């Protein structure tokens, strides 16, 4: 899971697929995370199934809102992670920078 605030790339607290993550040799000592940070928090709610009559009716449901619990948990995790990031030399600027590859560069051949 990932969860660094807008100060470092704007990544909200959510599960991130490994295909979008590049492993590095950088180590960050993190304190214990809150007990409420579990896999169940990241599970999506099941969408209700539609019967034939409802299938052709326009969808009038609103977009899902972020719960107050998740907002509070994001702030709690940020308060733990940000000081740990600040302790590692140059990690702040590394996380703020945009990662790009140019022609002939391969991430599996790079050393981070």
C-alpha cells in the first residue's frame, strides 16, 4: 500500500498494483502503523446487480465519497511517514521528482 501526502507526489492512501512500482535499494525506517490500516480497508464494495428492468434505466447514483474515517487515517499515516522521509538524505526531492524513461533506458537495468 502507499500513502504519502500531496507534499510528495500526491499519492493517497490506497493499494497500488506492483506493475506501477519501481523497487529501489532505499530503506526508510517507519514507526508502527495504525491498527485500522488493514487489507479490509482497501476492499471495494460490491456493486449491486441489476435485473432486466433496471438494466436500461439511466444510472442516478452519486460518485462514492471518501469517508471521514479514511481522511483521518490518511492524516495519521502522513504524520508518521513524513518525518521518517525527512530523515533520509535527498529522499524528499527524489519523491517529488517525476520519473521518466527515455529511449534506450530500461528500469530493470538501473540501480536506484
